[in-house]
C-alpha cells in the first residue's frame, strides 16, 4: 500500500509540493541517491532492455537490497532538476505487454522518466514509444506510476490487459488497486464533503469538522484515495517553504499506515505499514524524507549539488539522529 498526493501552493509564485508514502509488508533496504547527469542505466540489466544515460540529474529513493555492494538496483521515487517527479506504487492487477521492440523493465520506468523528461507531455510521448515489460529480476514488481511536473500537471500510467493506459489529471493523487478509472468513478459518491462545517451542533457549539462527516478513515486503497483527494484541497496558503513542506507533511501523515495495525490474513504475523515518506518541492527543487521510527525531516537541495558530478552518491534512508535532546537548556 502506498499513497501519493500533490498540493499546489501559492507563495511568491505558484509552487507544487507533492508527497508519497512507501508502505510494504517487509523491510525494504532503501537508499536516497543523488544521480548526476550522464550516468549509465539500467543498473540491473534485463534481457533485451534498452540502455541510456540520464540527461537530467535527479535525487531518488531506490531499492538497494539485491546484493551487498551492488548499489541501488532501481528507483521507486524521485525528483529531477527540471522539477519533474516520478513514483511507482503497487497495483496488483497490472498486466504488462508482451515483449516487443525498445523494451523497458517495469522497475526502471521511474529512473527513465526522471533522467529523460522535463514535463508530463514529454513523459507521455516518450513512454508511448517503448514496450514496458514485466521485470525478470523482480517479477513481483507490478506497479502503476504517477509523474508530476513543476507546472502542477500530472500523468498516471497503468498497464491493464497488456496495454498501457495514461490519464492526464490535475488531481495528483494515486493509491493502489483497483485501477485509476475506478477510483475516479468512486469519488462521485463523496461530492457532499466540504472543508466548511455544516449546521451540526454539540453541547450548544458548532461541531468542528462536520463538513467531513462520512469521509472514509480506513487504510484500504479505495478509502485513502478518497481521503487524499479531499485533503489535498486544503485552503492553507503557506508564507514560506517551511510552511509548505509542513502542510504537505501533515496531510500525508493522515494517510500513513501505523506499524502493526494491518495484518495480512494469508500470512500469519505479517503486516503492512508505512516505512518511509518523501516530500518533493517541484519549484524550489528540494527533496525531503523521514522514516517510520525517525520523524526527523531530512532535506536535499539541488542548488547545493554538482549536477555534472562524476558519480552517484547515496545515503541510507534510515538515519541515526532521531531526536534533538534539549535537556541542557534546563540546566542551571
């Protein structure tokens, strides 16, 4: 289970802030990498797959647990120097096309999009020229994808019935099964929701939040899609980047799955939970992250990076410093 949201804010100029959770049933070894321009891809070669070098530098969160010392195998998420983000989220009903010319593995769509495109128009046109195939190395990687650019345009890419389907949208929300068109139809059932309180009262006072009575609160992908679509309509107008990132963090945390609260019936003792979260600032080019047991917000700013550097550099998404001890301020 995963959730992606996008929140267009206005401060000084229009700025898009987006975020996503990574929810899974086992610990995912994850690295946050800075990938300069001109790096060779893919990292893990698949039979018949195309090769490329990235035109755009990007920062991304990727899986690095295949073999010790191998580095990042593929990316789940990232933001590039043009302000374009790409994210993969699990979709169990995915069915990729059969093999054909110009093949691209399902696990490498994120890296390909981040390295080659600067807006959703380019991404849709570029991906349509390729045949996306099921990964032979990671056969359980059945994803759909959301690509967002700095102009607050979004592209959802799915593979259903062996064919690629794309959706241009201003919503910027994606969760998991069923496919995207089902979620859009389901939203109609919740048109009565409002950010403004209704006439309900309790103890003689306005029932705060009554405009949202009936919003689903369970962790299913269907309910998270509805909740995310509603909450990203926030009318808060941040005055600073810090406030914009903070508002996105508040919203995405209401969509996370607490550890140990969702158990899989088929597998005894196995549960699904939010392991990490990233927040992307598309216009100011910042990439932020925090993890399940470390709420400290870590940030990477593109303006501090050498976009033409020689090597990919990564850090473990699990960072050691999880609290700032202020006890010394209370000492005499």
